[in-house]
C-alpha cells in the first residue's frame, strides 16, 4: 500500500468523506510528479517533487493531505506540538504543515549551519559519515514531535533527526514522507510510526 505505518499508532476511525478526500488528493499529487531516468547518475530514477510547489493548488493539496493524515492518526488531543523538517526539502513543506496544525517548526541542518548551542547526531551516507544538528533549546521536554522530509531512501538521515528529538526530551510521534523508495527498506531504521503519502519505486531503475 502507498500509505502505511511500521508501528501503528492508536487512531480514530477514518470517516468515509475524509478517506475519499485523501484518496482524491493523493491521485492529483501523484499524477503531478515527474521522473528523470539516469539522474544524477546512470541507473537512478530521480523522483521530482518540485511540481507540487510550483502550482499553488497542488501545494495546498499536499498540505491538506498531510493534515488529514495527522488528524486521522493522532486526533486533536495528540496532535504534534512541533514539526521537525530535514535539510533541505523538509523545509519546503514543513513550515506550511506546522502552520496548518498550529504547531511550531524546527529545522534540522547539516553540521555547522546553526548558531548557538546544538545537539549532534551522525548518520551513514554512501561514501562516509555525515552529521545533523538541532538547536539545543528548539524542543521542550515532553513536546510531541513529527519528523518530515520529502523522500525516505535508506532512512539514515531521518533516523538521525529522530535521535536529535529524543536527545532534547521530545516525544517522537512518527515520521511522514511524500515518497518512499521501497526497495531500500529505509523504514526499518526508524523506531516510530512511518507514513508515506504517495507510492514510490518498488525496485531500482534498469
């Protein structure tokens, strides 16, 4: 399925009207994606989400679809206090989603990009190790946090963001992505419910 969770949170039943609206939104969004074979290297099928932001209605549709997911999973009582967005594409829609939910937005950035005291978490990349940082006072202990990014691939960067949330004492509610590269099994690295809005690639590009 194109919207699933690794660990199911307790959630209220979805009303037929909400389910129908979400299905319609997902179809419109999926049809607007673009794919580029052999970019940025041969054998890679690049998923381009930028059309979702160049059209105002599609941008609204994206935020509405994510809002419906959050409301369905957590209800009003458990709605996130903070949306954490990963550098860089989590910044494209994280603030808009946070505003819609009445939550704060906190960026996670590459090492050395944030001022003041920070917490750091490492993650493995294809050619070595990299580091994410978050400002040390960005999340208050006990705040409910949802981590968002555009695509989940290997899951390492998202897992590092989750580590930073827990380091600050936040309650990690889950992860939400626009797309997932299923064949990389990145969600296996994540220790909270994981939601993917749109269906992604099931196997590597030939």
